[in-house]
C-alpha cells in the first residue's frame, strides 16, 4: 500500500523554473535511494537525478548546473528544483524510491504516477 505522488508540474516558458515534489505514504519501514526520471513522447524513461539516503546526488549531464535534487527524510519527501528550463526538458517526470514496506522485507522500487512538465512559449 505504499504510494508515491508527484506534484508541481505545469507549463512554463523557456528560462523559467519549477519545483517538483514527491510525497511517499503507506507502510514505510525505510526509504533508501530516491530519484527523478522523465519520459518524453516517443522516448524511453531516462534518469534525471538520484540521491542517496545520506544526501549524495548524481545528475544527468543534460541537467547539471540547472536542476537540484533534495530530500526530507523526516517527511518522506523528494524534491527537484528545476531552473533555466529548456524546451527539451518537456516530459512526464516520475518520482522513484527504494522502499521497505514490510517486515521482513527488502528494498523494492516504487514509482509515482508522473507529473507533466511542459516548456513552451
């Protein structure tokens, strides 16, 4: 019954900014690595940024210097600050997290439903 829900997507002009949020709820005994992926029409799902439990992050080359991933472990939340957005950033953005949802259990990947980011005009 673990659920991840993204929010914060929308329509912005090139050069604009958006802040995406992801909230995890349900039977959560532990959240480990988390990340943001995106999928543009006709393309596969690609990694945007990942972050470990300790806060170490990695970014796709295409977003380095523009996006910042962060997390709030106390709130089971994940964020993506997107600055200087480009048309090519247009995609559905998905939150993912490795979560232990039962005891005993092992970390299992969960995905949100996605939030649309459109960079245009």
